[in-house]
């Protein structure tokens, strides 16, 4: 079951844009703060937050029927 869940999450992540995937990776996998992400990527803090919000909405939609 865990392998199937991992596969679904990875498939959903592959549907994100490169920019969205980068901020998700930095935020959730590398546990960087939004301000740190903005500095690392040299983009405004608001852009980081927007990309994360859009990415999470897309992931929520793609994984909505997952238990």
C-alpha cells in the first residue's frame, strides 16, 4: 500500500511545473522557510507563496480520492 501511495504522489508531483516542483521540493523535502527559498531562487517572497499555493491546489485535486 505504501509503494502504491508513493507512486501516486510521485505521479501527481510530475504534473507540476518545474517552478512549482522546485519550491515544493525546497519547502517540504529540504524544509526551507519561504524566505530562504526566495533568496535561493532569487525571486520575490510572494512568488514563492503563490507557486506553493498553486502547487498544493493542483496536488490536492490530483490526489483527492486517495484515502
